[in-house]
C-alpha cells in the first residue's frame, strides 16, 4: 500500500474515533430531563404564534432579485475601482455608461412601482 494512502487511512480512522468518542461522551454525560417547554419552538426569545406556513408576497421576491442584480453591479464597480488608474480614460467612460444604465434601470423600477410595498398602492404592470 502506498505511503500516502496509508497516512490518509490513519487520518480517517483518527477522525472517526474522535467523532465517535465525542458523540459517545455527550450521550453518556448529557442530561436527560424533559421540561414542558423543551418541545416548544423558541427563537430569539419569542415564542412563535400562528403557523409558519404563510404566503410570501411577490414584492419580496422582486426586491430580492433587484438586490442581487444591483449587488453584482457593485462588485463590478469595485473591481473597476481597483484598476482605474491603469485602465485609462476609455475604461472611465465605459464605467460611466455602465453606471448610467444602472441608474436608468433603477429609475424605471422605481417608476413602475416595483419598490412600493404599500397595501393601497395602485396595481402595477411591468412591461418589457
């Protein structure tokens, strides 16, 4: 058996022994009491009320997609900012156009009401 394979098998054996020992000791030494609140869900200090199954409004998904799009654009702008001096004026004007297109897209999204979460907001129609 090659030496590298043998050391890999020894490492795997040691990992399995450590994991088994940890699980075994926690089972042996762990407390086993059941209080009335043990089986109740609990998050952030608040006992939940109602069902966790509820419809999420479409606006949530729309804002999430817009966030991802504009976040990716911010990553492009950051990468450009790192090399702006070496890239020259052509890259500067390209980025100016890029940011202009982003600004136009944001204004469009804003105007069609995609960022409006009010209940009394007029129905919106996003057309391509």
